[in-house]
C-alpha cells in the first residue's frame, strides 16, 4: 500500500497529476499504517463513541469493472436547425427508450404525489426527465436509481421555471430570493424552533415545488451517503445564488457583460446535476478526490460546456420572455453589437474549447489509481454526450414559445 510512484506506474506524469496521485497513494499508506497498528497491539487509542443514527447507512452497491475496451470518443454534431457550426461533444453512450419511459412513468406518479396536477403533469411527462436520466447516467440501468436523478432534475427545473425564469408562469424577480430561502429549508432541514416550526411546515406542504425538492432529497438520503446529500444541497444553494443574481439584473434592467454572466453561470451549470453521478451509480468518490482542484476543474468544464448547449438552444425562448433571460449568446451579441448568428458562433467556439479542455484533463487524470474517480470521470463524459442528445431532441428547445 505504501508503494512509490514508479511502482504505481506514475512516472513521467505532469506535476499536477503526479501530485494528485501521490496524495492518493499517501492516503492509502496512512490507512494501512493505522490498520496495522490496530492489529499488532500498538499503543491503544480510545475509540470514540460513534454518533448514533436512526437507520443503518445504505449498503453501497458493488463497483463493477466499467473500464471500456476503447473510448467511445468525441464527435462533431449538428444541432438546432443545422445552420450554425457543429458542436464537439462525447458520443451518446446509450439510448434505451423503454427504460426512459419506465423512469418517466414513475416520475409522473411521483409528481402527482407531490401535488402537481393536470397540465403540470402533462408538462412533466413531455419534459422527459426520465429520458435525461437514461441518457446521462449510463453506468446503471436500475429505474429506481435513475428515478433519483429524474426527481431532482425535475424539481430543479420546476423551481427554475416557476420561480426564476418564466414570467408567464409566475416568476417574479423580486419574489425569487425569499422563495429560494424556503427551497433551501425544504432540502436541508433547519434546527427545531418550537412554535416557529409549524408555519414553515405549512409553507413547505402547500407548495408542490417545495414538496418535490424535499421528497427528492429524501430519495437521495436512502440511496447515498450523508456526504453526498450535503454535496447536492450545497451545490444547489450555490446555484440559487446565481439565480438571485440573474433576478437582480432582470429587475434593474442592467444586464451584465458576457464575462460577468459567464462567471455567474459557472456556478449555475449542469455540474449540479453531474454531482449525482456517483450516488446514482451506487458508489462514492472520496471527498479529497472529489474536491481536488483538478477534479473540480473537470467537473466545472463538463458542467459549463453542457449549460452552454442549453443557452444555444434556448436563445429564442429566452429572448421572447417579457423580461429577457440572461443567455450567453444574447450577452455576447449585446457586448459586441453583433448579430445573434455571430454571437452563436462565438458561443459554439467557447463550448468546444471547454470540451477539448475536459478531454485533455480527463486523459491526464486517467493515471490516478482510484476506480471510483475513474468511473466518475467517465460519467462526466457520458453526461455531456447524453445531455446534448436530450437538449437537441427535446421539444422544449426545438421551438420558441
């Protein structure tokens, strides 16, 4: 367990990759030393009393050998109406319509339990979040595991549409911050506060979006670890900060330059959805690997590339809103006083740069001896390919309202 870099096959690495691998190897050695001391009767250390938990921790699913015999690779694909330059994306790794339908059936039943009715359930079905989960989480075919991703994505989208983005659906910039504060309380329960608890519970139970957020997190609690639950909560809360920033821009009418929008957008990307990759897959990336700067950069690159696809395919819808929604294409067009077509080309080029950078970083991290990390990085790649397919074939993004 304490082998050096040469024994790990890590000689010749770039400095950053070698450092990451060295830290991982050192962690293994430290764990081995601790175990050895305990088993050989070394100096005894009192064992702290464990924190009691109301239920047993979920049993992690086995980690199968998912190493592909060959990389599925990347391709240039046409998108939208085909008039703009193609985007560079990972290939789609799985299309299973029957599996998608099964997850969507379960999702609609869950949506009804949360209080959505009539047209809302029809829209939930048409949105195809079960299809999104099928396309993006390709290392499991378990409908219940995929339903976890479908639930959270559906809840996030509902909050985005009803609270943040769509004026014709009731979104009001001035009301967004207090709505999101309740959303945070629904996802991450606050400390008991006696007489003040019941009004909060009444507010959560009266709003389907809040019920959906709470229920989806409860599903995550059953499927994942406490660390994964909090990882999702705080990724969501960072995303909410960006939503509040957009609302302020829309409220004042002082729209940002593209660089400021992009800086804000990078905390409101599909990285939040991608944070679900390992709990949906039934494993966990160790925290010190998940939060390593190079791994975080890979996640940020993948998430931002995927959200730029969303911007590219949402231009007409976003521009048509009574209070136009911030969008990278629209911000570039305003900055440069150029046509939407020219701004589209600039956004495509930026997207493709993020994907190429991710591809190179993924390759440099492929030597780190962690099966969980390698599975997660392959999951990021699969998410980008599946996310593009979902956006490019989804009626929501095919026509303007």
